């Protein structure tokens, strides 16, 4: 299983290089179900691994001038503030056990079920290629979108790329190439801020595992960059969305004790 998890790390990097999203959506379940990491700690692992990998992608975007700084600031600042505040103040308030409909449920179970629901939404959005008519959206709409992405990143450790990419392409009419580059920079910044807001967990990290996983995702993102111009983007995203859906169903069946 350990070797299988390392292979999956390369695959996660490839998805980031190809479509600019999906890395953390897969990373948290990999750490939980393949490496046996506590779900709450796995969200912090995800922030580190995907953040570090996205930095590499962001540097490439800077070099090729694909990062749109204006859109990064307009959409990114509320997202950055939100992820830090969520990780710093909201996540610590979540009790270890929650009383839901008269049943006591562990925090880890609730977290993974929420994550699976998020994965289903991501898979649907990617498969349908949801499009929003291009128009001038009110600043408040953009602000709330950024806050929502930051909150998602903070709570479940997902960089939010599957939300960022549609926002950049539909709200700001960016090309897919520029959206991917800008998304990677924002994911990197959000991940770093998420870790800063959750600094107390860093002393619990298994650095040997985390650094090895991160190194392999970085290898994967370079592979993704290399083959990105050789594969039909829409077809790739639909195949990837079905994979995410399958993982989400596995997570739900596992947490509900079916398998």
C-alpha cells in the first residue's frame, strides 16, 4: 500500500500540471486511506504537499508571464484572508464528537463525509464544464466567491482549484492557460496561509512521509506540464472527474461502514 500511495502522489502532481486543480481533492483520501493518517492531520499534510507543488507551477507561470496579477489580487485577497481565519479560529472550534440527529459522530467521520460531498460537486462541475455567461459581476459576488474558496481550503485542506478555475475562466474570461497558472499561485498562497493558521499541528508531521510524497507530486507536475499540450483538455477533465467521483463514493461507503 505504501508504494501504491507514492505512485498516486505522482498522479496527483500530473493532474495539477494538466488542469490546475484536483490535487488536494485526491491527496486527503490518499493520506487517510492509503497511509493511515488521521483525517484532520491529513488536511494539514495536503496543504503542505499541494502548496509546495503549486509553488513550482506558479514559478513556471511567472516565467512564462501566464499569471494574471490583477485577477489574482481581486479574487485572491478575500480567499487568502478567509483560509487563514478559518484554519486559525474555526477549525479548532470543531469538537472531537458531534451530536447529529441524536447520534454521536466522530469529527473525522464528519470531515470525510463533507470531503466526499465536496468531491462529488467537483466531479460534476468538471464533467459538465459548467459555463457562466460572461458579464461584469458585482464586486460583492467576486468577494463572496473568494471567501467561499478560502473557507473550503481551510476546513477540508483542499486548495480549491476546482472552484478557482471556473471562477477565473467564467467570471474573468481568462484563457485556460492563464487560469491554470493563476490558480496554482493562489493554491500555493492559500495552502501556506492555511498552514500558518494551523501551526500547532506541524509538530505532529511525519516529515519522512510528507517530504517524499511532496517530492513525487513535484515530479508529477512536471510530467503534467510536459504532456499538457498533447492531450485534449476537455476529454481529460471528464475522465478525471469520473475518477474523483469513484473516490468520493468509496469514501462515503467506507465512512458509512458499507465496506
